[in-house]
């Protein structure tokens, strides 16, 4: 039969605990990285969409509003959207 000392059992417990701790941390970090990459891709797509909308709106305003009743703001018009103050 095997005979282990307390020192050997404590060392074995320490090695196993370190291994399990490293594995759990590695899984958590991998999951967090995947979530961050997914969010970054989504934000890049949204940014691209907003750039296209911004370009379209800028072109529409520069070309007279395109029949939507849009026009460039006058240089002396209030920028906060509140008129008559």
C-alpha cells in the first residue's frame, strides 16, 4: 500500500489547486476575449452604417434637401434647437 506524508499531500493539493485555478482563469479570459471581439465587430458595423448615413445626409443637405424639407442651418441660427430666446 502507498504511504504518503502530510507534506506530500499538501504539495499535491497545492499543485492541483494551482492547476484548477489556472484553468478556470484561462476559460474566463478566453470567454471575455471572445465577447470583446464580438462587441468590437458589432461596433465596427454600426460605425460603418453611421458613416454611410452621415455621408448620405451631408450630400442631401448640400444638394438642397432632396425634397425632404431639409436645409442647411443658417450661420446665425441657434444650434441648440431652441428658437425665440
